[in-house]
C-alpha cells in the first residue's frame, strides 16, 4: 500500500521499502512499560502504559529518543502481539495505554485496538510530535481518548532548521484543532486521572523563547473548551547539536519569560522544575515488554 499517512506524503510502498519515517509495513516497537514521568494525570501513581514505536516523520536534531526515531532500533511485532501488550500493561496497573509516535503505524495499531479496546477499562493516549495530517487523525476518532501532542514551533525557519519541516506549524496547528474537536473537554476519574481530553506540550528551546511565546499565544486564541498545556524545561543538548545555538541548557531568564506569559494568558497546566533536564527521565530502549 502506498503510504501518505503523514505530511511528508512520501508515497512509498512500505511493504517493499521504507518511508521517510524509516519504517516498513510491520509494527516496530522498542519498549512497553509503566512510564512514571509523564504529566501527573497521565502517569498517576501507577504509571502510564507506554508503548514506544520506532521511526518518526520529523528529523529533530535534539531528539532524546534518537535511538528509536532515527536509528531504527526496535523489534518487529504483529498487531495481535500488540493487542496482548495492551492487556499486559493494563494487568500491571497502567492508568492508560500511551502510544508514542504511532501515526505511521496507524492501520496496524487500529487493528490491534479493534481486538483490545472493547475489553480495555483504561483510556488510550495518542502521544505525538503534532506533525500530523487531519485525514489520518480522523481515522483515530473513537480509538484515541486522550490526545497528547507537541506544538514545537510556530516559526517555519526554526522548524526547517531543527526538524527539517518548514511546514510544521501549518500541519501541527490544523492537527491540534482536530484533536481538540475529537477530545472535547477534560474528563477525570475520581482519583484525578485523565480519561478524555487534550494536553498540549511545548518544549522550550535555547534561544527560541520568542517562538515559545508565539506558540502559547496561538493556543490561547485557537483552542476551545477545557484543555491543559504542559510547558517543558527538559531540553538537554546531545552530540548532534554540538557547535550550534542549541548546544546549551535553557536559561532561567528564558524559562521565566515563557512561564510568565503563560500566566498572563491564564493557561492551565503544568511546568517542569529545572531538574527535569536529566538523562534519568529519558527511557532506556531495551525491548522491555516487547
């Protein structure tokens, strides 16, 4: 089948080759475990049942998951095995099934959910870079209960420079509006664990705080109903950014500027402490649970 699931529209037959995402037709995943470092209403006290899929349609130079997003690390599994992984995570106490970078395996994952979702008693999270086509997202309606997208950039210059996607905001903004339509207002259980809704993440990059302000402004002016914003301070330089403007930690000034603006806009959600920029919070991809 010719693949045009994502904005790259590379038109590759992934049964015989790989797309821009680096993946063929078979589901490839690198870890499935209880992730305890997501936002509080996602991880709760037992952890989020997170499945990390290999491959990605962005090429972010600062990616913390480079091993699986660009270096293709992972193990091939069937959709039947994926359905079993969902059951196993629920049995371990997961508050939800958290699908990280799932869109390039949309057809296969939806087959797994066709099997498992009628029996799952926990919500499904679509955890994404935001670089999505609304056409593909419509396929997830009724399957995804919670949307957890990034809004990485507004500036096309920044998105081209750091993620090789000059059209990032064009697609991400439309995608988040579609997610907002599907998710509706926030719904929590009696323990404060999110059951339905939208949380928009934004990672502040060094030297880019003005673009962060633009992103928050767009969210405030365009997203309706009840939703949450997660402003992240966890940026950590890697070897790929050596010698560039991203080769440093975020400054206190930059972080406070963005948080102050979010407060002015009265956006509700989460922010991270400076200690969040540590490798301990980055998963070790070792095929656990796969």
